[in-house]
């Protein structure tokens, strides 16, 4: 493949903002003031906060986005699908990370709303205009990173909302209201798997992110109702992701018999 220099300014901007977000995540995880919050070991806990290891899905997302900013030099599809919205998404995501780490959870939520909007724009443009990937590289470095990113930023949005509205108390024991609210939040997150699997060609990769999160909540939360509800929902979501493959095996040709990456 030959290097394509069209839209070079946009491509260079993508590299810069990608490195900014990557370095911000690395710094907040391994360096800086230990009194500050980290997305991986959060002081802004609620009763739907997952185990710290759950947040390391960022590693996979960063790896795939890194591949994308290289792949963009060999195809114009990245620019056509993302335009400048990747820059917007990454800038607002970096702002969210800084605000969250410094304890400004309400301002962080506004930044995350904007980041979610930009990621969603790219995600739905890919679903609308690039349903059928023409190559394995398209699937790995164009569809997959935004499938994972879209699902994960949605999870972060809900985590941020709960950190504001229903923070965990010092005892770590939820009230009845907090338990009900947490279960409702988990059920809401789990229910979005229907959209990931049923919309267009389906998106198993995005759905698996939701399952990963729910298993992380199961691992982290000790309250019996939240603990076992998150496990049950995680299993249900993981099982539901098999639907496209089951329909394919029985020979039903529909939008449900989708490729893994959506």
C-alpha cells in the first residue's frame, strides 16, 4: 500500500491528540500525585464502580487507536469516517480525564458528554456508510477501535453520573435506595446490548465490553444484591452476544447474523 498524503493536517492532528490521551492515561495510572484520583483506582466510587483491572480495557483501545493513526496514512477511509471528530472526541476525553483526576466530577461529566457525542458520530457514520469492511485491516483498525471506544465511553458516562448522584459512603454499605438505584443502572447498561446486537449488522465487540464491565462490578462490589445482579447480567449479556453466531449456524440470513466487529 502506498502512503497517502491527502488530508495530512487532519492525520497529523489525529496523531497529536492520540499521543496526548495516551500519555494522560499513562501518567494518571503510573505517575503524578498519588493523592489525585485515577480512572484505574478511583476515589470517586459508587456502587456500580467496577474492579480497577476493568479499566485496563483502555490498553486494548489505545493499541487499536494507535494502529488506526498509522493505518490512516494508507487509506482515506479513516478520514472519511472520522473527519475531525476523532480530534474532538480525544480532546474532550483528555479534558474529562484531567477533571476527573482532579476531583471535578460535574465538570468532567460535561466534558464526557461532548466526547461521547463525537465518538457516537463516528460510530454511527461507520455503521451507516461502511457496514461491509473490505479488508481485515478495515475491521481491526477502523471498526473495532470505535466499537470498543463507543461502548466503553458509554460505561464511563454512567460511572461518572453515579459518582455524582450516588457516591459510595465510607462504610461501603449501600442504603436500600442506593441498592435499587445501582441495580437499575446496571440493568440499563445491560439492556443496551440489545441495541449493539440488533442495530444494523450488529456489534458483538461493543456488547462484550458491556459484559466485561458487568463482571468487573461483580468482582468489586460486596453488597449481595449488586454483586449477584451484576454477575447474572454479565452472563446474560455475554450469552446474548452469541445470538448472531447462532442465527448464522442455523442458516438465517438477516441483520442479526453479523460479523464480530459490526
